[in-house]
């Protein structure tokens, strides 16, 4: 039950909850806008099929949870926790991911760049460490650059499957790299390192910088 409340609170804080139902967010660019780094075919499938499925299944799970709570059915409430974590995490992660990408080039703002250089010695070192950690994920998951509000430091970590960063680690998500195969396989096949290397060319550092500021890092 505690896990369910943490995920629900995270969804609320990030502004993903809209009225009583979660909805698929619109992309701030066309499906073809990130080519040649990510093809229009991948973007359409990833957004309109995969992300949409997480949203739909999250709504179904939350409807069941509401019924279980009303009935006082604790067993069902507990049984729904994995579905809410997986689909809620998928919704949160992808909502961040789309905003983290952009067809327009950008750089970290002065505050974020200074923090990167302080915590990792250089931007290139941060990029290297984030890339290595992300590529090394076994199976499906996400590589993250997050902010530790307690220690006031940037941290690199990974999450398996669709585990949401903040709800499972306490880190504020700034930049996420999706390495589920549906994110790249149609274009990069099984060569994950090529995909991870290429995606840095379309990172929306304006968005990452804004998240850093919002987290209290600037």
C-alpha cells in the first residue's frame, strides 16, 4: 500500500494526473522531427502504441484499486501494486522522455553546466558515465541523470523495467534514456551503444536545465 501511495503522490507532483483519468500527452514535435536519430516509425509506435498502453492499463488498475478500497478488499489492493508501479512508471518515464528530446540543438544552461563540472569534472565525463551505465543495463530499463536534493548532487543511476526514478530512489529525474528494445530496435537492431551515442544529439538540454532548477539545484 505504501508503494501505491508513493507512486500516486509522484504522479500528482509531476502534473501527470489530469482530472480522474490519465491521458497520453501530445508530443511537442512531429513523429518525423527527430530523424535521422530516431525514425518516425519508431516514434509513432513508441508514443501512440507503447505509451498509450501504459496510460490505458494505469487507468484500468486505478479503477480496480478504487473499487477495492471502497470494498475494503486489502488483498486486491496489494495485488494491484505491481500493475500500478509498472504502468504508472511507464507513464511517468515516457512523459519525461518526450520532453527530454528535441529536434533543436541546445546546451545545459550555466547553472546546470557548473553543477555537472563540479560533480563529474566535465560534461564529457558525465556523458561517458551516463552512457556506460545505460548501455550496461541487463534487459530493459532506463538510464538516468537525477538530482539528489538531500546531498545536493547530481547522480547517475539506472532503473529496471519501468520503475519510476523518484518513487523508487528518491532522486529527481532530470534526463532519462529509454533502452527498452521498442525504443530503438527497428533502427539500431541490437546495437544499443550506437543508439545511446546518437541520442545525445537530440537531448533537449533546455528541458533538463529547467528540471534542475525546479528541483532546487539552481
